[in-house]
């Protein structure tokens, strides 16, 4: 039998860092990545045969669990008719109709093959629609790997953003203004400093890439008003939150309607997918109707469309999100009780089927706050949980994900493991 260590050594000879997405390399927690052999329901098994309760969920899309029979059957049926056409197929229209029905302000959809593509294309569309070049994003929010979005805050409150990755030209980064999540004043300052220059504000409405951070009351309402008053577009990046925190995404939770939305993950049921949605007058600026070019060979491919439609079949059933939220909240309560009983600075919170845990006494409200948690303690906790068969995202700044496949027994097993782990790291 092979081992995770053997497979990691093998991978590092031919893959950059042994992985195809940086966080998978376990650099944030140390140790050897687990190489997954198969997954089913709430579980994954590595190449050594060890079973894990899966709270990674492929970083969000597996809301009905791994390898759900209804989704797998839809994928098999689609594959038998062809893997990719490079031409229109009726499932594209069917999935777009479902999205439009669930998000009333979305009148047109353009599918892509990833969340990065969706965010990148939404920015280009906003710039083309407004004929402006500057954008506002938030430190700690992640929108994929497009150059304009790999930007962090500058040294001053009103400074231009600076590249957060080598290879991003500073001249491009200067068009990205980086505000602070849950700090409306930082956004207002940018609009005062750059009147009629800002094309859009892009935000994760419930942040998930600096761990789960919820918006404070009035924050999104304030963003909505600022964008409307200044002629900028408000873009919600719902790649992670869409169809996961609620059937209507974070827009349903916050009650705030953006001008455009970026979707992904759940709408592909585990297959590569992304989408941009918005009102017709904005979306029709995109080729072939308008001057903003966007295209992709595998966009709207039949396999992803079939998986997405099958997943929506399941999550649109009455009571699905009520039960998902109930069980996820029970897990979070058990984790909080375990942290309290261990006497350690630890807490957790959830929204729908998305949750976060933090090595700090209270849930954070900003990127700066989440950076104050005890990272070394998290690393020790992470590996104790992994040894106990609990697979969490291998980073202290990532949300974790719950699925309808997780049972009450899985929750109990996870809480019991957390109790032991937290007591050990106290």
C-alpha cells in the first residue's frame, strides 16, 4: 500500500509544491498533506485507507455530500451524451433559468469555468459599463487569482493597493483600492478621494477566506447606498456563499441586493463552474451583444450543468436549509461548549451550511482581528483533529463547510474529538 508521504514526494517531483492549489500543501499547518483516494457522503478516505469526516467539502460545493447518487447519475447520463460540445446546450438555459428564479434581480447569466473567471469578468464588465477604471475590494476577501484582485491594503488609510503576489504590476494594482471589511468609513473615504472614478465595489457578503466573518448591521446597506449615490456597481462575490448560507445566498440573509453577483461551487455540484448574473442592461454589455469581451471553451459544459441542476433539485426541497442550518448550528454549539470547558480561547459560529472556528475568545469582525488569533495553537489542534479522523480546512483563516450528509452521529464524533484536542492544547 502507498502512503501520504510517498505520494507527496512523488507529487513534488512533477507538480509545483506537490499540489495544484497552494493551500493544499499544508504550509499553514505543517506536516504532510493527505492524498484523497475516494469520497462518499460525509466522508473521505486517503490513500492509506484512513476515513475522515469531511468538513472541507471541496471548499464549499459538496452541500449534499460527496458522490450523492442523484448528482452522480446526472453526471453519468450527461457524459454518455458527450463531455463537451463547444456549442450551446439546453442545460445552460435550464440552469440559468433556475438561478434567475432564485435571484430576482438576475435577468441574464454568463457561465464560466471557475470563480476566478467570474470575478475577473465581473470586474471587466463593471469597468466597461461605467467607463471607469478603479475598483474597491476589501482586505482579507478573496476573489480568485486575477491580477486586479491579488492586491492588499497599502500603508495608509487612503493608500492605493499594493500587489500581494509577484507578477502583478504595480501600475495595475494602483487601480485597486483596498478598504476594510465592516468599516464603512474606509469605503466612504475612497469615494470622496476618487469621485466618478470608481467602477465597482466587490465584496464577499459573508467573508469566508479570512475565516467566516459576518457583516455588521448596516455595513452592506451602507455599501448599497454609496454605490447608488456615486454611480458605481455593487458586486457580491457569492462563489462561496451562494446557495450555501441560504437558497437565495447571502443576499437573502442580508436583505441587500447587489447590481451583479458572481456564483460558483454549489451550482456545479463539484464540477468546475462559475457564473456572473445581473440585470439585462448591465449583462448585455458583454459580447456578443456589447463591447466587453468574455469567452471560455468549457463554459457551460454539459457535465457541470447537469451536476448543478441535480444539486439544485436537492437543495430546493422544502426544509433543506432549515435542517442544514439546525445541524450545523448544533455542531457549532458543541464546539463552543468544548472550548469553554477546556478553558481555552476558542469560539465558532455559523451561517446556514458554512461555519468558522477561531483560536480567540470572540468571533472576529475584521481581517486585522482574525490575525490576532493563536495560530500555533490552531496548528496543534488541527493535527489532533486530523489524527482523530476530522478533516478541516488546513488553514486558520478558512471557513469550513457542512453538508446534508453529515449525521447527528458525525456531529457527536466531531465534538468529542474537539473536546480532547482543545483540552490537549489548553
